């Protein structure tokens, strides 16, 4: 049996939750802003919002929440 504490070994990558916020224009599908937690792994940000979301979901991020920001922005909250 492997101990729970074994996965917290020195030299292992960060264990925890990473946060990624992606803001997009609702009409043009363009990324307008990106915010991330300090050590969050990210893919290169594309101009196209759908492509940026697709790339981050493919590396394990989960879409948790979507927020409408008037007048024409939408913000995606992703965690890893």
C-alpha cells in the first residue's frame, strides 16, 4: 500500500489548485484578458477564445464558472 504522504515528496511539482481566468469578447470571440495563479501551467494564449479554452481543457483544466461582464465580455473560471 502506498502512503498518502508519499505524493508530497521533495522535488515534486506543486500540489494544489491552479486558477485561470480568461476574458473574451462575446461578439468577436477574441481573448481580451487572462489572469492566472502564480505557478499555474498555461498554454500559449491564442487570439481566438474557443481555441484558448480548448487548449487549457485538453491539459486538464476544468471549467468551473462562466460570468457575463456587461456590456460584451464573458469570463471563464478554470481550475486545475
